[in-house]
């Protein structure tokens, strides 16, 4: 289905939903068709260009914390990807995984959009909000 067909379908559905007068409905649909034919912007094709976004997750906090604690991992046979959030506290000595969600939300809400979020940003939030030492001081 082409962009023009999709746009027209959306507009016609809107007209059908909000207009009860048949003559008005017919005129509005004719105007919509004219508008669609004259509109040369293909929003659907533009939105499908090679764009991707980066999404940070609790697992990023977990894997970063594990990276920072690597010498403390007690089982050398365990791979990071095998450790679930549920089991994280069994492997982390310095960081409290219960605090990861709060730290993630704070990081996303307070980050500097001009520089974005980096691994250094996650390190900061891990140390500020998830470090057991600091949590015990509070």
C-alpha cells in the first residue's frame, strides 16, 4: 500500500467517524483526495530510512556493574548473558540491583541531551545511586 493510499484511508476514516451528514462527508472526502494528490511528502518512506535509536535498559546497568566487579565474580563458568536481574544480587557485591530501575529512570530524565548517554553516564549513576557503600551511609 502506498503512502497516499494510507493517508487517504486515515483521513476518510476520520471523516466517517466525525461526520454524520452524507453530503458534507462526500465533499470532505473529495477535498481529502485532492489534498492527498497535491501533497508530495512521503512521511512513511521518510520514517523508514536507516534510523535507529539507542535504548538503555536494566540489563545495561547489570552488565556494566558486572564489568566493574569482574574480579569479584566467584564463578568463572558463568557468562554475563546468563545472569538475570533476578539472580544479579548473587553476583554483585558492590552494587544493589534493586536500585537499577530508579537509577535508569533518573539517568534518562536528567541526562544532558547535547552529549547523550554514554557508558560513563551509566558508571556515574551506578556509583551515585546503586553503590551499596553510599546506600548504607544514607
